[in-house]
C-alpha cells in the first residue's frame, strides 16, 4: 500500500467523525462499527488527536483491508473495503 501524500488537497469524504482524544483501543473499535454501517467504497474523515493515531490508524487499515487514502495528523480519510 502506498503512503498517502499529505501534500495533496484533502479529498471530500462521505462521512465525518471527530474522535477527539479517544485512545487507540476505543478509537479503533468505534471506527470498526462506523465502517460496518457504511457501504463498500464510501469514505470517512476521522479527526483523531491521540498521539498514537499516526502509527495506529495506518497499521489498522493494512490489517483490516480498509484503505487509508489521505492523512495529515490529526485528519485521516479512510475508504471502506469492498467486501
């Protein structure tokens, strides 16, 4: 998976979620449920202030098959996987 470039313009997202300072475990669990409610291919803009988010969110996307299409901490745009 290529690393999303922070130099490009932030793309539009279908949904937005401000996770605030939510810690990694709770953040990823909540994100999992939010993505389940979305259709394949839809995107969500996540604002996550947790200092671990720059490492945790990309790793979680690689493990789950969702696509991190843009990141510039604290903003991440994730596309729901196709299946």
